[in-house]
C-alpha cells in the first residue's frame, strides 16, 4: 500500500468509502499500488492496468486498456469517439461496489491477462494536422515537469482536443484560465470533459 494513496483517501472530501472499497478490491487482485498523475494507479510488472479516482457526481474505476476487455456484462463506459483503450465504471454508492466486487475482480484479472499476453490497443489513424501549442499552455508545460509529463502521456487525440480548446479564445487571459481549469484533469490523464469546465 502506497502512503501517498493513504493520504489521498484520508483527504478525500467525497466518495471516501467508495474509493477505499475500490482500493481493497484492486489490491486483492495482486496489483502494485502506485501514485501517478495525482491518482492511485495500479500496475502489473510496471504496466498501468487500472486507476481509481473521483469527480463531483461519481467515483470510478478506470481500465487503461478496457477496450480490449470482453465486457459481457456491458458495464464499461467509453469517453468519446477519440478514446481508444480507456474504459471506466462509475459508482455513486459503496453498496454497488460491494455487490459488484466479484465481477470487478473478474474484469481486473482479465485486464492482467491481456497484459501478460502483451496485447496493445491499436491506435486510430489520425490526420496529420499540425496544431500550434498556445503560449499559455507552453508556459505551464515549461514551468511544471509533472504537468508536461502528464500532457505528453495523453494520446495525440486527447492532446489535440486540449490544444484546440485552449486556442479558441481571442484573449490571452481567457486562454490562461482554460489551461488552469484543465490542469488537474490532464494530471489525472483524463480527456477534455466540458461538463466539468462550467
């Protein structure tokens, strides 16, 4: 158990019990607990398998290569059309997590098996459209190495979505505010989600 995760869970203002339950389920699957992108991340032989985290309306279990899973129970959610491998399961109460624990373990074990087999998510073909990184984003990337690492770890499609979002406003102040609002999302490896921009 990683002490940074203990601290994260102790400070959680919402979904604390749910996150603790998810943590125990994942740890029972024999994964290594790490702290990446400011969220608990669980690895198999140093490869990311799942992460746990929370938003205002729900907490979630994220599968880095969830797109490879069979999902016979149809519980995995895909972000948007640009999302390749990442899939999530959302929760709003601890009872659902406890009830689904055996199923969640099956999904996690399947994800580990996919890692053992060396399976990879095939990247989608992208158009070779060059986008200029706005000055406000570049400044944050230069100032914060963790932020730069997290941004570069995003898929090209996710990076493009952020760059377009940051570049839209005409005023530098507005562009800067957009970058600030998205820092935590990027550190957590999440795609641009307009729902939480408001």
